[in-house]
């Protein structure tokens, strides 16, 4: 039996499996259920009004946005997805 794939593109398939966003700071504190606008929600929860973008370098030498620096906390933001697809 041959399985066929739907006409969804890869980006559509990834978006459909995302259950939410969360962040992790450098001290191991988790921030769950950040919604569609994680920067805005983190600022609200931390009682701040400004955030700087945080980047890491890839192997190709490109900078990739991975989170925010808010009030001395380095927050890496993650998409939460289902474990089994």
C-alpha cells in the first residue's frame, strides 16, 4: 500500500503541528503559553517595556534570531509541537 501526502506545503505542515510557544531563560525558568506574540507576553509577565533581539551564529556564519534579552534575562523562545505525529 502506498501512502500519499496532502497538498500542504512543508511550512503549512509545520504550522499545523505547533501547539504554542514557550521560553527558557539562562537560569532554567520556563515561561509557558506565550501565545501568538511571545515578545509582548514576556514583556507583560516580566513588567518591562523593552526587549532586544537575541541571535546565535549558525555553522554557515549567519545570524539566527532565537529569542530576546529582557531586563538581564536571556530568553530563548521555542515552538511547542506534538511528540508523535
